C-alpha cells in the first residue's frame, strides 16, 4: 500500500459545538484535506509547536516526552496514520534507538504533536485519504491559513461529530492595543493558559 505524505494545514474549531477542534492535514502533492477531531489539550500542544513564539515556562507532556527521548537517544523517525474505524484514526510512531526500529501505537493527536517536536514526517495510506479526504479546489491567498470555504466544510464536519467537547476562548481581543495584547500574551503563558495565549497570538498576527 502506498504512503502519502501529509502536512499540517491548520487547526480549526467550532463555535457552535462547544468548540470542538479539528486538525487539518493536507496531502503534500495534492489538494485533499484530512480533518481529524482532537481534544483541547492536544490542539494547544500542536498549536504551540507550530507557533514557536509561545514558550511554555515548563515543559508540556509532549515536550517532556521529547526531552526523555533525547536523553535516552530515542529518535522518532516518522508517524503513520494507518487505520480508520468508525471515524476514529489510528496511528503508529516509528522510533529508533541503537539502530533498532520499534513501532508504538498512539492516538493520532499525540503522534502528530510528537512528530512536530522531532521534525518527523507524517504519512497516511492512499486508501485512508480516499475514504476520509476532502477535495477542495478553492484556493487561499495565504496557504498557511484555511480558506473560508474550508472553514465552512470543517464546521459542518465538527457539527456532525460529538467527540471531545471542549471549551473555547470567547473573549473579544479586538478592543486591546498591541502593547496590551503582548502583555496579556506573556501573562497567559506564565499562567500556563495556552488556549488563551493561542487566541491572543492569533489576534496579534491579524494586525501584522
């Protein structure tokens, strides 16, 4: 079975379904997207790894795993999303230590959070992408952001999925100045409120 490499397109959340998060993966040499519903903690962890500008004062769980692996010379080589059953994706982490390769079962959200920290590639099988991929040809001006059409489709998927309801930050940050937002960002990180920090960071990014 042929493997297809995936890149992270973004993280979307639903305002109508208690903020259910979806991680959006896109095939590297194609236009299909693979949406995966994930929990709030995993969404925060992935967002922090992508953002790079938000530095937690203490290591998150996935950071701790990375530090542990580095200490014992364990390398994550790749992540494979290998199965889809009843809407649930199953993944494997391919690791290596002392030239010996091991395969570890993991939740897809955890596997991707670790892949980011190890800079490891993410793959899935063609059959899974054929089954669950979404083909959207509407282009986005900024390829790092989801287009409005993609947001609409993901919202529909999240509305149909009742997995892992989570809280969404609904605070209006538009009324604050950039100086205030940067101060609030520092405070949120210091308090380890990464969900709020990510929302503040999004507002700051919109103004640049």
